[in-house]
């Protein structure tokens, strides 16, 4: 493995990449077998765990492809994978005032030739639940607050010229204070704000309707219209 890590998690990443018997492991394997791991569901399993000697908990995700060719490409990416870009975008969004968890490490696993697998490690946001969970399982007060936080996030992102091409209800993490955007390797920067807003809203609305129709999420068309209006108002606020 080749790992890139922030200085305060270097020791933990190094230890996580090796088993106690001296054999090699991946960060995702370490997280999956950790006795204190909290399983998170998205495109694939992610885990919130403690890294050895790290001062905070992290979320470790194994990157996989989505879309029509996912069964073919699975978790193989052309080197250097999307992980370095995700780190770059995460730092850029933070500088632009867009809430997103800090990417603190990633690890690349060469598979021969130009193909690699990768894990990404980000700082855990305590108390966070994704928008799909809230709209599916919580009461009206929590659902309203989550949608308002998501609208604020979309407006701030779009005003900064950030277009997330997979902005779905699982990629918005909601806390009592704010919403955070996840999986930012699918984000492009320096877009026209109006174009970014239109794309972000269209993708999120499609996801919310899917969660309503397939999984019983409590989302009415009126809710989506209110989200869109609020996001536009936030984007135009200086």
C-alpha cells in the first residue's frame, strides 16, 4: 500500500495497514474487523472507528464505481484513483466555506499495471445521519430541520461554484447544527453558480423522489419545491 496521511494520523494509518501477525491489511479491512466499529450504509459499507493513536474517530470507505458498468469495474480505478482528487476538493470546499468532513488520509493498493484500489479516511462528524435516514425514519420536526439544513448546504455549495454530480440523499450528512456534503470526489469546482445550482437541485430532487417511491421516505413535491426555493435564496445571499 501507498498511504498519504495528515501528520496527526500517520502513526494510526501505519499501524492499521499491518496485522498483528505481520501480514498486510487494508484500512477498510482494519475498520471492518474493529470491535468498536459503527457500520454506515452507502454505495458500499463504510465504518466509523478509532485509528490507533489518533485524536478523533474516522470514517473509512472503500471506493467503488457506480453506474451502469459498476459490475465490471467494481473497485478498480486507473492510477492514482479518485482519492487524491477527493483530498484536493475537500480542502478547496473547506476554504470556500462549504461544510464537508476533513479527508485525513487515503491508501492506494496497486493491482498491477495502471489499476489500483483505494480507501479514503475522513474525520467522523459526531451525531450525523444522512438525509435519507432522517426523511425515512424521523418525525416532522426533524424532517423539516434536515431539509432546511440541506437547502442551506446546496445554496452555499452552488454559490461557491461547486457542482456535485452525485448529490443524493445519502451524500448529505445532517447534524443538529448543519448539513455536510459527502463523497466529494464527484464534485467539480469553478462552475457558474446558476448552473451549479440547477445541477445540484435536479440531482437531489431525483434522489429524494426515488427514496419516496422505493423506500417510503416522507417527501412531498411541496417539500422539494420549498428546498429549491430556500437553496436559491441562500445562493443569492452575500
